[in-house]
């Protein structure tokens, strides 16, 4: 196996799709190899920091959660470049992915040759966009946009919330809904140990710049983090 092989990480919430992609890319060795695969954003963020892949092939829809929201964190946390792997034709969402740092989009109906070529192009620094998406991006960039005066406090809070993983957001909602419940009760509800819960809370406090449970309750209620997602 060549040391200069393109290191590819796969992120998709369907195990069958991951298995198929691994088999497909196995045929591209030694030019590229799969260094890991993940089924959700939390696992992807941890794996990217550990594996430092050259290219992440990232499903845009992970169980109803848009991976686009976490793309900047993924790229900042270890992934060199991202290629969106999408079955959606939602041009606005695809444009948002590119604006968030994706180097291209390849459809799930692409052939094996097209997918492998797209990964290689992205690794070399090229953009991989369908003509229609490129034209839409270009039109958006050329359209005059009125300057937006951003509230520094709102921007800071948005940046803090963006750092939270889906697991951390779930724990925050559980804490808020628990209304003073013991850590043991929250941990059991989240199917984790008390120590793991304490570790999560320490990280959450740091990310949100709060000192204790009371401040976390106030923050969660003020910024809409106090309810579990449907």
C-alpha cells in the first residue's frame, strides 16, 4: 500500500451504503484507501481528528440532520477537504454546503468512475460542481447584497452553539427538562454513566461559557436549547 494514497473517510448513516462505498473504493487502491467510516456527526468529528483524512465523503442528510451545519467544525477538526455525497436536488442546500466549505457535490446516482474521479479532483484542490449548481453559486455571488449589521453578542452565541455536538445538545435539553433531576437520573435517561455525563457537562460548560447548572438552564431557555428534538 502506497504511503501517498489519498486517505478517504466516509460518513453516511446507512450501514449498507458505507459497506458499498468501502467495497467500491477498495477497487481504487493503491491510489486511495478508506481510513475510516462513521454513521453520525459526533463519530465523524472524533474520527477526523484521529485519522486526519485527505478527503471526507460526507452524506448531506444524516438521519434527518443536515451535516452542512457541522461542516466547518469537521474541516477545522482534522479533515483536509470535504466532498458532499448527496441524493438531494435541493439547490439551496447544496449551495449552502459549498459556502460552508465543501469542495464539491457528487450525486448518489454517480458511477464508480465518476465518484473516484471526484475524490481525486477534490484532493488536488479542484471544485466538483454540476453546471447548474455552479451557475447558481455564481449568480448568488454576483448578486448585490445589502450589508448586514451583525450583533456581536448574537454572533458569539451562535458560534458557541455551533460547537455543540448532537449528543451535547440532547444532554442540555434533558438537563433543562429534568428541572433539577439528579445526574444519576439524567445519565440513565441518556444511557450513559454518571462519569460520562460529568465529562459531557464539563465540555458543555466550556463551550457555552457557563459556570454551573443554573447558568446552563438560563442559557438553554434563552436560546432554544431546552427542548428535545422531535
